[in-house]
């Protein structure tokens, strides 16, 4: 196992973990506060990527496009809350799931209508296109470092907002006691809309950050949403701290598992057997971790306090 | 007489609040033992620990001499403990008789039967009809539970408790929300089953409690401050001070 | 007989008679459509057992269907390429294998899933289905992402599945058997407990039922039935891919059950009929058919309570 590969894969895992956190934080906030299951959260991730792609072509500047596209995705989230989620709050989770499943079909098809069936690539400015040498011949793409930086900054911003600001205080209060917040005379409907918008903006940001690497494609959100579910289940639904820790854990385990599991297996089985079984096991690794966590802690690692 | 239920030093806190505070109680075989206490005294928390839906922090619960403190609810049911709920807790989508028949089926012990229609089993249906007769609900047997009135739901709760033919019945405020006429009906109903089962009755309705109970315990802030016959409790100064005085 | 009883009979009669008629009058396409419909209806019926009667919102049911299909495809693949004996293509081997594999998968995942409730359960069933999806993707031997062609359909002595009419017949009879089976189960003592646990799990525990075990058994039965449907589906399409297990497939099965009417005998079938026909008609008009489809789904969730079967007659069918 060579060390520089380990570092690079570690950074990749960190990157995946941070993107997962951006998606999962919105899910867990929305569920914790609104008791609403939003399957279409992945569609907001996808929309973010497409907005950013279009705006990059329009402005000729990826960073500017990013800055404009984030609030736009937030507005979409606000509208989704207003017109789809709100009528469903009083219903059970089954209806949430089916309603937002319908929403996914609608958003995916509209995306297809507007942007066409092909993926949309997002060109990066020159200064982000290069590579940075860490030492010797160990190099990482500059943009991957930027993803990590932006992800960390967004996570820090979210923690600051939730723990230090008045809006954050209301969100935390709303997560543990909804009646109290409305009793305080807070416009609870607006608060719900803002939470949804915030979650959408975070998910959109994640989509924008990954788009230059993978292109913006239809259905890109439907893969990550399940992994984000695994993250919030492991972290404990409703807990932002839990989502952060679980996201990094899942990101690292998944990435490192895929690249090193065959080497690890080769330590105690024949190389051929290791080569054959490693891909299958590493594909299932995060789900196995999830099952293990649940077997011991059915509420996840950081269960939210009394609801 | 021997103690069917023996509670030793039970404690249970939620956050900083002690819902059960060093609670000791002994219920004798065959008696109707009432537990009274002001709102928030921890009566429902006590029942939840007795039937197993909540675990005490410390302390022991003995049933017929056996330690059941950590047993899950369904196992306690097998030993002969049943409860009724303060907030009506029936299976609303099912018919009245199905609710009762399920309770009978639980005692019957043959529930992993997949093909024979449950509703064709006459030993369950007939017994269920019998029990509905006892609580005066024969006419409503095939109605959906949801369609019944609150008073009828309370009587269904009793029928279900009877169906489990439990040695120990924990009744959580069977009169809650009943009008005066319905309350009287309920008192008569309980008087009829008294003596056949050991009953731990939690109730707010003082008239009913003093009319029915063999012994009464007074629970205040999660702690039993007095136990005695209705007359003893009536004459107990601490009780009058802590509880009856407020009425 | 109740209104709903008549509807059940009418739907089943039309479903049994019309497709062969189309086939015999030179429209084989409609028989194909009906075969797919009937097979998916079996999966929907099996989902209804846990979703409708058990109140367990399983979002991973397509995994069982896919697994069942691979239980046909994998032995057939080895028979062709790695010299497994003729037994590997036998229907008597493949179909039980599909049922067994799914029962085991349901048991293992159910042990974990059923410890949780509510939204955890939804997400975990989804996640386990995705696990199987990625597992199949990762195995290159079986085509990974690209899927697997089934060269030989399951071999039976008395029936030829290469004959579309006979394949339809098997699927149709299987559907009726599965409907009868689920109906018997839900009306049995076991079924009463399952339904009681949906309405009020705490009460059921106080009565002395170990709700967890009852749900687990129902989950295993349901998974095994879906696996059987999957084996039929594999035989029908003769091409299987991990895409069959995608969570949108699970969502579609769920939608069929809800659209038709959960916890009714005919509901899942009715839902499958409407779903497949609508899919066919809409996709005929526009490649963007998912748009009206999604809107319809949302409208059904928002406005139609109790599904189509709920519109006719009351709950006691």
C-alpha cells in the first residue's frame, strides 16, 4: 500500500464526505424540524448543478455562477416547501415519500425538457484547472482542494448559523419543540420555508461543486440521495453534528474501501480471491456499516434529544 | 393473603424530573387496590413501568415472587399482567369484536396460523361475544371501532382486559372523560369483576374509588405517602393535606 | 357479494380473457404488455401484505424482484458458459431458488430494518435495496451495469415458457394464487395480529404479542413472493439488469398499491393495470411522459384517499 496513494484517496474520501454532508444536512434539518421526508432533495442537488452550468456559460465565470446559483436553488427549495411539502405535513410518511417521488419525476422531466437529455459540462477557470504538488510526485488537482475548502467553509458556516444566530436558535428550538416556537409568536411557516430553502441551497452547492468533475446529468441526484439517507441514519436523524461525523465516516470508508479493500483482503486470502471478492464487498461496505450501527444503536450515533 | 405485585424502591427520571421517586407498593391477591394522586403525580409512568413499556432507572418489580423488572411487555402479558389505557388505545380500523377476539387469541397462543380464517373460529368469536355482553356492547360487535362513542371505547377497554383473563389487571383511569351516567355504569361493571381478578386501579374519580377500592394508595410526586382502607385514607391527615385538601 | 367483490371478479376476468384474445387476433404486443402487467401485479400484491395490511412502508421491494430475476439468470449463465448441468435451467430449481434467496435476504435485512420504525424503516429498506443494486453492479461476471441476457428460459416438463400464451397463463394463475394466498393470510389469526400491529403496536405488545416476530415473518413472506414475481419477470424479459432494482422501481410498486387501494384484495392489481396502461399510453404520446405521470402521482397523493378500490364500496370487501 503506498503512502501517497493513501493520502490522495484520503482526500477523495474527505471530498465525498463533505459533499455528502452538504446534501445530508438539509435532509436532516428538514426531517428534524418539519418531520418531513423529502425524497426530492436529490433533485435540488441536480438542479444546482444545472443552474451553475448554465450560468457559467452565461457569465463566463464559474465562481460568479456559483455565487448566483446557490440562492436560486434556495428559492426553488422555498417554492417546493410552499406548494408540495406544506400540504403534506399533516399526512403520514408514506404520503411524503409518494408525493416527493412524484416531484422527482416532474423535476427530472422538466430538466430533460429544458436542458436536453445530454449531460452539461461545467468549464473551470484556468487557475482551478491545474494540479498542486504536495511533495515529490504526489499531486492533487487544485479543484479538488477547492471542493474540500468550500465544503469545510459551508459546514462551518452552517454550524455557526445553527449555534450562534437567532435563526439557528429558532431552528434548534423547532427541532426539539415545535409548539414552543409557534407559541413564541414566530412565523412558523416562514421559518419552515427558510429551513427548506437553506437545505436546498446546501444540496445545490454540493451539486455545483461536483458538476465540473462529473458534468450535470439528469438523475445525478438519485444516487447520492440514498447515500445521504445512510448518512443521516448512521448519524441520527435530525442531528447536524451526527450528519457531519457520519458523512465523513461514510465518505472515507466508501472511498478507501474501494481502493484498498483488495490489498487488505490479500493479507489473509489468495490474491485471486481477494481481487474477486473485494469489489462486491466494498460496494456493500457502507450498508454493512449502517446495519452494524443500527444493530447496536437503532436511533443512530447521535439520536436527537426528546422530541 | 399474599402479594401478587411487589414494587421495591422504583425510580424513574425524565431529564431532571423525577416521575417516580423511591416508590414502594404491594398489591394483595384478589384485592382492588386503587392508586390516587393529583395530576402529574406519576401515575401513568408507574403503570408504564409495571407493564414494561418503560424501564425504571433503579428498583425492582416482583410479580408472584418473580423479578420482572426487565421483562418486555409481551412476556409480562404471558405471565398474566394486562393493562387498559388512559387515552383510549384500541385498534380503530378493526371491528369491535375483532379487537376483543385478538385479545383472546393472544391467550389462546396459536397465532402463527396462516390459512384458516380467524373469524371462523367459533371458540374465539363466542367468547368475544360473551365479553361484549358483559360490557353491554353486543349490538355494536360488528361496527368499526372508530365509529363508537368515547364511553363505549372505555367499556371496550374493559372487555379487552377481561379477555386476556389476566391475574393482574392494571386499569389506567377507566372513567376518564365519562359523563356521570356512564361513570355509574362503569362502577357497576368494575364491581361485577372485582374479586375475580387482582385489580390495580388508577383513577381520578374519587366517588368511584371510594366506592370500589379495598385499599387505596396515595401517590404524590412519584412517592406513595399513604396506603390503607378507604376509611383510613379518609382520616389520614397527611393525605388530606397533600391531596384531598386541594379538591 | 359486495360491489368490491364484483369489481375484483370483473377485473380478473377481463385480465384473463382479453390478452389471449388480442394475441389470437394478431396483436401479440398486447399480450406482452399484459404479461408484464400481471407479473408486476404479483409483486404489488406481495408488497400490499406488508405495506397495506402490516403498515410497513418498505421502499426496497424492487430488490426482491431483481434478486428473483437474477436467481433465474445466474444459473442459466453458468449453464451456458461454465458448464453447469441441465439442472441449472430447470424451473423446479430456479423458481424455488428465487423464493429462497429472497426469503433469506428478507430475513437478514428484516432483522435489522424491523428494529426501527417510521422514517428510519423507509430509508433503511431503501438503503438495503441499493446495496443489492451496487452488489450486482460490482460483479462483472454477471454483466455488472450492462445486465445479463437470459439465453434459456426456465425449463418445465409440462409448460413451455417460450410460448407467450403459456407464459402469460403461468403468470396469470400465479397472480390469482398470490391474491388468494395474501387474502387467506390477512384473514388468518396471523393476519389479525399483523393488522392489529399496524393499528396499535403498543396495545398488541401489552396483549402479549411479540410484534417484531410477526412483522418479520410477514416481511419474509412478502419478499419471497416478490422474488417469485422476479423469477417470472426474468423469464419474460430474458434480459435483466441492476436497473430492475433501482429505487424508482420500488417507488412504482408502492404507487401501484396506493393508487389501486392499499389493504384491499384487488387494489394492487387495479393499481398495476392503471399504472402500466397509463405508462404505455403516455409514453406513446411523448418522451416526456414522466411529467404528467409525476403530476398525476402527486395529485393522487394529495386528493385521492384510499385509492381506486376505496372509491367503490367500503373497507370490508
